[in-house]
C-alpha cells in the first residue's frame, strides 16, 4: 500500500482536476474553486458558488444574437481589453514554458512572440512590440528567463501608461502557484 496522499479526481465544480507532471495541482488548468478545494483553501462542505451553481439571469431577447439562445451582442474588444487579455495569455504561456526547453521549444516560442507582435490587432501598438524585441532581445533559455523578459516588457508598457510596476519576485505566485 502506498503512503502517498490520494489525489482528488473531481472538484466542487464537477470538473476533473488536472495535475502537473510533478504531481502538483495545475493552477491555470483548473477553476479557481477546484484549485482552492484541492489545495485545502476551501472545504467540499461549504464551497463558494460556482458559475454553474448560481442561477443565471435571463438575457433580454434584444441583447441576443438573432437565432441564438445564449450568445449576446457585444461590441468588438477595446484596445484596453485586448491588452489585458494579451498579457494574461502571454504570462500564462510563460508559466507553462519548460524550465529547461529544448532547441525546438526555444525556436517555436521565439517565432510565436515575433508573430504575436506582427499580427497584434491594435495597429498603434504593433510597433512597440517589434521595437522592444529589437531593444531587449527575447530570452527563452528557461521558464524563469522568459518570464523575466516578459515581465520587463510588461513593466515598460506599464511605465509608458503611467501604471504601477509588477515586482518579478511575485511572478510565480501570480502566474504559476497562486497566492497562499
């Protein structure tokens, strides 16, 4: 018989719990409620409400896309929405980047970042991405180096926007492991 703790298979949301190869709970792969449950932050007896457990308000018919029961008419995203979503995606990718990537992984993430900049949907910001790639060479030698490069780039943009800088020492809490 094994002394290893039994892994939880399903969280309070009803979804399967996803684990990293090292056996730790994958923060970005699970809902917040499921992650908190598996890490002991909440109990199964009193879990907070999930999106599925909260009654949904009916969407007024005029807001629905014609012929749809659930898709609403929303405008195209603003540059601010695109920016926030882009940073979230990029940091989440960095969080899943290997600690010791092989040559192919380094090449592929390098191409991805360059193409991301080339096709960035906010035209006025495309040049900033390309300029930063020239000014501060992309570092993809390890997860920590890629994450550090990305954090520096994000902070440079935040400086230009008059926003607060993010302290890299908290990067793993924010994007990999979650906060205690």
